[in-house]
């Protein structure tokens, strides 16, 4: 009762193939493979961009400080 034999799994596989069909299962398999490949590529790109962003973050902070010195803050006054 606790474990399934090979015959149980074969029957389940047969029912799945009958319900979905082989063409749809093939398409689902290729879509799943493409999604996994895209995820792995994204993880590699994300790790590379984190390493690349560190020097530019320091430059952008100094650029922001310089821009803040040149910025004029104006408050709009309402007529009363």
C-alpha cells in the first residue's frame, strides 16, 4: 500500500499519454527544457552583472553628488 510497483507507473503513464497525446507532451517537454535553459542563462547573466555593477555604482554615486550640488531646489508658493 505504501509503495507503487512498475505496473502502477506504467498505467499512470498510459493514462497521461491518452489524455494529453504524444504531440502535446513533446511540446511541453521542449518548452520546459527551454525554460530551464533560459533560467540558467539568466542566472549566469545576473551573476556577471552584479560583478560588473560594483565599480559603476561608485561612479554613479559621485555623479549624483555632483549633480545635487548643481540642482536648484525651488518651492512653489501658493497665493493666499
